[in-house]
C-alpha cells in the first residue's frame, strides 16, 4: 500500500523552497501557514493537514502524489531466526530443562557421561524427577537426541551450553570446575568457532580466566537463575524463552 512519506515531504519542501529562493516567512505568507509551522514542517516536527499540504504543493510546484511511497513491509527479524544446532553438556536439572526447552525450536544434542541417562532421554524418559521435564519429553515434539559422544555433538554445534557439575569444597575453599573445563577443551578441539555458554556455577573471574587461558572470546557466562526444578523451569518459560 502507498502512503505519504513525511520524510520525503520535508526534504522536498526544503529543496523546492531553496531552489526558488524563498524564505520560510515568504512560503508562510503564500500558503497561509504560520511561519513557525513551516519551520516545524521542514524539521519533520509537524504533520500538515491535507489542505495545508495542498497549499504548500501548489506554492512550490509539486504534486501531493509525488510524496506517496510504497510502504515497506515491516520486517521484524527475530534474533533467533533459524534452527540452531545446540549441544548441552550435562543432563542434570539445569542441562535437561534447557535442552528440553530449546529442542522445541532447535536441533539439540544432550551430552552426558552416564550411559543410563542418555538411554532414558532417548526413550523420552526423564532421568530426573521433574513434572515439567517428564511431561515435555513424553508429550512435546522435541528435536532432542542424547549422546555420550561429546566430540560428535560439539563438532556440529552453533552453541554449546555447559551445565556440567561444579562442586565447592568449603574446607579447601576450592571450586572444582574440572568438568566444565573438560567440556571447554573438547569443544575448542573440535569446533573453536562455537559459542560456549556456561550455565554451571563458577567462581567470580572464572570466565575471564578461561577466555585468557584458551585465547578465545567465544566463552560467555549466563548468570544463575534462582532455584532448581520448577523455579528454573518457570523462570525460563516466563523470561527467557517467550515463544513457548
Ligand atoms: N545457571 C543456573 O541457573 C544454575 C542453577 C542451578 C545450578 N546451576 C549449576 O549448574 C550446574 C549443573 O547443575 P545440575 O543440578 O544440573 O547438576 P547435576 O549434577 O544434576 O548434573 C550434571 C550432569 O553433568 C554430567 N556431566 C559431568 N561431567 C560431564 C562432562 N564432562 N560432559 C557432559 N556431562 C557431564 C553429570 O553426569 C550429570 O548428569 C552446577 O554447576 C550448578 O551449580 C546453575
């Protein structure tokens, strides 16, 4: 559909008025529009009435129809505009809820080191007790495969979400991030271009340290949600992945 382009109107009025060596005051006098309004019209700060526009067009010698333009269809490009290959490392509460949700719209491979978990997920059964995950696995059409073969899963991934365990030893005041790091190393070995998103709990400064250690900018941290199971799940539903 064609619509008046007010940008075109402002540009044309300024160009024609200057071409004819008219001041804004003179144009105002010729059209009966207040001079301040002529100024605002040229600054795209005032939309004239049809009669005023007609008067300006006649004074400056153009057709109102010159201002019509085919309206550009508004193209909202969703950020996630394609199906991604996503690998999720770790199928505990965190990893499996994320994998389940993302598998509605993407190809997701869930990686774990425990064969029983992998088998259960591939049989659409949840290895953990969680009503939502159980229901989603059983009832939703998910593009989700589980595997023990991290290398294969990471090789083809656009994103790798790390939800491997990190244990804090309060006696030694030490965060054991070895499982996270094992995944990082494997991803960097087979697919250094993948974006690695750490969901695991990690100490302050850890992301910067691994980015420096492995000389990559592709590692980012997604901050903690509040709690496990339903709270995580409903948070994800409400705030992070609206297109449920
Ligand atoms: N970001 C958040 O919102 C959030 C919220 C709660 C917990 N967490 C953190 O997320 C992490 C995971 O929590 P969880 O409760 O799901 O843990 P979990 O222990 O229930 O599950 C971790 C899974 O990772 C698997 N795993 C271990 N090493 C692996 C490897 N190298 N590759 C692939 N899989 C591997 C384990 O077998 C296990 O199934 C923890 O660090 C936890 O503190 C994050």
